[in-house]
C-alpha cells in the first residue's frame, strides 16, 4: 500500500523572493540545517547535496537529491533521499504570494513502501519549516531538539 503524502502549509511574512531564497540558498540552508553544507544546481537534472561531519568527525553526505522543476520564485520540485539517495521521495514546494505573507505548501510524496525516512520526514518537515519561518521573519532561528 502506498504511503500517504506528507503535506504541510505555512504562512511566512516575507517577500516571495526572500522565501524562495530560504529554500534554495546555501546560507539559509546552512543555518536551518545546523551548519550543513548545501550545494544545488538549480536546473532540471541538477544535483543537490547536504554534507557535514559524521559522528566520527569525518565528512559525510546527509542527503542527496535531484532537481526536477524550477520556476523561481514560485515552484521548486526535487527528489531526495537520506545518505547517498538510494531510496528517494519527491518534494514539491509551492509559493503563493498573499497580501502580507507567502503561502508555502510543501508536498512530500512518491514514497516507496520500504523507505525508512517516512516517519523521520513526517516529524522533521514541521521543524524545518518552523525554523525557516522564524529565520525569514526575525533574522534568527532556534536550535532543533
């Protein structure tokens, strides 16, 4: 049986370009993901990686992804998986400007039945999006649990 898509809706009081940069910039990702190095080639087929020190202090890849669609500043779609990305799911980020905020809808779907990251992402996305919202609205964020 297919896993239920994970769908999260947030409203961020910032210009749409700033929200877009929060998802795709190296600087914002480094803050949101506690110093992880973020690299992305923002074109279909481009690679995405988040890397940093492992428990032994040696560099390791936390997440691997591939860009599917890019329509700045409104749509970003990619697939990603933990580690080397052997098992991937799909993420679609829709940004819709409203009067004083941007409606952010993140849909994480395309899950394989055996993907161990499903529960981790179900819990992780609200934390990530809350950290991003706080960063973009206040210029700082909070440490994850």
